[in-house]
C-alpha cells in the first residue's frame, strides 16, 4: 500500500515536528504563515536508503 498525502492540523507545531522527527520524518518544505495558518511538508522514507523527494 502507498500513502500519497495526509494532512494534519496541530496546535503546537514545534512539539509535533519533534515527535515526527523521532519517528523518522524529515521536513522537506514549508509555506509561510497566512491568516489561514501555515503548511509544513514532511517525508518518511519507505525503506532504508531511500532519499527525500527534494
């Protein structure tokens, strides 16, 4: 199975990024904050040795 996109809303972005980094996610991009909020993109390698999509 392949997951293409998942969106989550969080209250504490710094705390959430720390949590997901411990799970193996890497930040690959961000969109500046607007009145609607901000967007941070994460990537989780599916297997050892897979590079990020940058």
